C-alpha cells in the first residue's frame, strides 16, 4: 500500500508539473450547445489517419470550453442566414489521444496513407509540424470544422479534405478553383469576426483568441460529461 501511495503521489506530481488537468467543469458538450450543426467526429471512428478509434474518445461528441462554445454558436447563428451550418470534425482532444498519435508515428501502420498522407513518409509528420506532441486542441478552445450547405445537403467545397497532410491543406493553396478559394476565405473571415484565429497550414483549424486556458492541457476523456 505504501508503494502504491508513493507512486500515486509521484504520478500526480508529474502530471501537475506537465500542466495537465482532469477538471472538465468549464467544458460543455457542443452537440447540445449547437444541435443544428453537423458532427463527424473522426477520432471516434476508424476513418482517420491512424485507422482506428483514438484513445480518449469514448463518445462521438465534441467538447469545448464554455467560452469557445458560445463564440462558435454565434458563428453558426450567422451562418444560418446563408443557409449554412458548421460541420465539426474535432474539438477538445485529450492528451492521451495525442499520445496515441505519438505511438502510431513510431510503428509500421500505414494503412490510411493513401487517404491522408500519400505524399509524405509518416516518420516526418511530427518534424514537419503536421502533428504535435502537445496540441492546442488539448487546451479546450480549438476546433476543426468546415461548412455544410443546408439547401443542397452537402459539404461546402473547400478544395481539400480534413486532416490531409500536404500543401493542399494550406489555407492559401494556389491550385484551387475560384469557388474553393472563396469558400476558404469566407470560412476564415466569419471565424475571425467571432474571435477565432486560423493557421496557415490547415484551412479547417481555429482557436479562440481569448482562450481561457492558454497554458493548461487537459486529459479527461471525451464523453457526455455526466
């Protein structure tokens, strides 16, 4: 018992030093906050770059800090005026999911290569910045998304797919049609107008500017928060 107690003390001390938290009290289930949005939580499924459900995804739900969820709801309210809605691929991502990515990067599993990284050797994905050992998603105010056309019942054409590791995913990728380019610009602009910032390498990735936990990474599982 003494050895177990010492182990637990050391374990939680290491987690605290690493900035990890297991407190989900300021998080909400986005599916309940914005029920009219579309949800395709890829890391709950096996259709992702790893090819299996990712650790920590216990339900096909999107979680976010309350502040990020409220800002995203404002985005979706404005989109409704254009007969559009958000389609969510990922939101909060527990650190254990990132650890799953790290383990995958060192094994021989390449079964999803042709869909997500046909131009890349998986061994360079971390070095190239496509995957990180600490993800902004784990801070709870980052979301991966696209737009969905309600009038036509299809995804808006962005000229690329979620989690594609290559130049096609860069926001300003040159080989886009005018429509695809304008769609990316529209998504970027409406997200920025509601307090989110994007990144140049992933057209679908946005983080709340005033995120409430800029230095804290969380590791509770994705579930209904009951």
